[in-house]
C-alpha cells in the first residue's frame, strides 16, 4: 500500500527548493521604490497647507505620506541589505564566520547613510 502513495518527501523537497531570483529583479524593485518615493514627495510638495482645513482633502496627502514612507523605508532596507550581503560574501571569502560588533555598527551606519541620502534632500 505504501508503494501506491506518492513520495511526499521528495515532492516537498522539489517544491520547496530555493530559487535564485533574476539578477535584474533587485534593480527593478529599487527603481520602482525610488519612483514611488519621488511621486509621493512630489504629491506632498504640491499640496497646499490652506487645504488642510477641510478633512475631505486629507486622503491624497495621507496616502502619499504612507506610500512614500513605506517605499522609502523599503528602499533603505533593500540598499542596506545589499551592502550587508556584499560584506558577508567578502567576509566568507576571508573565512570570517562571526558577526561581530563592528559588523553591527557598520550595518547601522549604512542604514543611517541610506536614510539621509534618501530623505535628506527633501
């Protein structure tokens, strides 16, 4: 009776095998997040403060603020993650396997640098 059942373990292993994303995917995601952040900033810049008195006018700026903030945060994390991955690859090549305090400090510096670069000129 066991022979009639499919090999579930093999099927699961095959279905859950890691898949490498296309190389251009990170660039496409980054460009999309950048354009969303820029569009949200443009929307907020075009909004007049005099319109703030009427709550019916708050939907577009609120949506722009949410979308721009989320896209900006995702962009910062994506860029920081890419740098951390490059650092980890270099560290693996040098046979460093331990994440130490300096690596954590470097990651925090990268986060702050990317955040300032993205939001500093606004």
